[in-house]
């Protein structure tokens, strides 16, 4: 490719990236509006999702993973325990450590929130997009997945 084509291609990629980022932010906000997250902070929500996806963990492991100081993570965990969302049990490999995991109440709450958001998005897609437009979006989903896959 020549320089003019390279610059045009780069400019198009920059514009598309900006549009995708803006869209992703708006979609995330709209989805967040659909399910009540109560008074959870971003850090608390992030910890719950990490435990859900990666399994039980110690406070210090969660602090490292979230880029927080252990003392700060301790406050996050204390609030989640008080809300009944996480519970600790001694680590079978090291009884001095406590493994934190999600409670059944938390798992139900997460599942219900996802169901509400899925229902909302399904209804919006069906109401605002024709079957042909839905097929068009479906066709580009593999490309969008490639963007976020490591």
C-alpha cells in the first residue's frame, strides 16, 4: 500500500474505533439501567464478577487481581459479606487463609439481573430492527468478538 492509502486506512480505523467505543459505553449504560445493582460500588461489582468467573479466592489474591491494596480490598469484602453476597471458609490447603466465594443469594441476584438485561435487549432488538437488520448484526458478531479476544 502507498502512504495515502495507509493514512486513509488508519483514519478509518481511528474513526471506527471511536464509534465502537461510544456505542459500547452507551450500551453498557443502558444495560446497567435495566437491572438494579443497589448500592454496590464499581469495586464491589468487579470483585463479585471476578469470583464468579475465576472461583473462590483470598482477599490478598483479589487485591492483586484488582490492583488494590489489601486493606482497601478488606473494606470491599466486609461490605459484600455484610450484604450477604460473599462468605468465607478456611482454605483446605492453608487453614490460615480464608477463601471467599459467592453465596447462593448472590448467584441468584446475578442471574436475575442478567435475565432482566437479556430480556430488555431482546425486546429492543425485536422492536427496533427488522429481521434483515438482525441478520446483518448477527453476521458481524464474529468480527466484533475478534476485537475483544486475546
